[in-house]
């Protein structure tokens, strides 16, 4: 097992922010994952599992423990059964491209979401009306304490909005995901995926130094739902309105402070415009949270995981 010291983490995240890991171990299978966990646990060191590097903000001082980088990335497309087997470290974009290219549909709306399949499943990632809960058939995970490897059916994953059993129970690490898709013909799945990617580019939420949506969409009262429907001409899904809409209404659309900006089109994206620090991101996020609370009496909660603070 190759144990590195003082490895810079910023280049391994989509935010491109963060200091070094005291120890860094890249693992390529579940046996190596177990060995890396042994290394951390026997030395009583804190550890953090990093996969695709999206949806995470790492402290400027880095992480004073062991960062375990998930590097198992096998993808298998089974067109006969309309299934895709994806190891946890595989790219979500690659997974969607390969499946859509093989004529399997169901994930196109998520094309362009950064990060890994394992991370997407853990956080029940979604976009444009589709979520991982819609396509996950099974998840195989390893228990940190017992080293048990267990397969969870979809209903055992307890998916909810940007949440799952694995996000709530951090003693389980996802190893692989089995996806159940649907057959299509004529290349329509890949065409739709490309259309979604073009839409993400139009909304300026693609190819940027960001962790993705920073805040979760909050549940709101009927009055705010009505205001949203009147302005946007669409219903609030599950009583939730977009955090970006609330942020815009609070005056934080396209705002820049200390090399950190909110999106000009999608203000729920906090963007590193170049040389930003984690503390600057947190300061801007706190200002947004306070203003939304003051204006709407709604408390925003981060979707982005914060590490090393």
C-alpha cells in the first residue's frame, strides 16, 4: 500500500480549493480499501473518503488525517438486461455516456453532473426531474467497523431528497452500484443527454470551478410556493422551491467577493473565479444564508460537505 504525505487536495476537487492531506492513500479495490481503513483506525487517525471530488469543500489548512481516494472505476453495460454495473469511483458522466450510447435510457437528465457514481448514489443526486433513486437497483457497500460487505436493494437505501441511508450512516462506504435502465433505439438517449449538457452550458453550470449546487432546495410554506408558481409558471416539487430562486430574490445573483462568485444564471452555484479560499466560500455562503433567513424566514442547508474545519 502506497502511503503518501502532504498531498495537495485542491486539484482533486471540482472546487479546486483546499490544503493538503497529512496522509493520502489511493485504493483500487475493496481489499485495499480495507487495508487503508486499518491503517487509519489502528493509528487512531481521522479519515475521509474522497471519490470524484464534487460536492465537497476542503479547508484551507487541509485534512489532518488520512484521505482515502476511491480509484476503482470499472463500468459494465449489460444491454441484454438493460443494466449497468458501476464501481463507486467511476465517473457519473462516463456512466451516462456509455449507457446512453448503448441505447439504455433513464439517466440522461443527470448528464453533466460532476463526480462519481458512488457519490451520486450516496447523495441521491439529480437534475431536471430525475434522481438516482429512479435508476438504482442495488448498492454494494462495506462496513467500516465490521468489514462486512452487503448488498442493499433500492428500498433499503432509503433515498430521499439529496439523501440516502449511506449519507446518514457514515459507517458504510459504497463499493459499487447496479443501475436498472430501459432500452431505447435510434440514439435518442444519447441525443437527450447531449441536449441536457447544452442546457447546463447555457445555464453556466458546466465546466466551472464549483462543487455543484451549494444549498439544498428547502421546503417552504404555501405562500412562498404560490409566489414561486406565479413568477415561474411551474409548481413547487414536493413543497420545495429552488434555493437559487431564494438566493436571487435576496440579492445574491452574480455577486463576487474575494475571488468567490455566485452564478450569474444559477446563483446556487458558488464558483471559485480563481485563487479563492475555503474561508471566502464559507463567508459568502454565510452571508447568503443570513439574508435568506432574514427575508423569507427560511434556513438554507448546505448540500456541499465541508471537510477539515
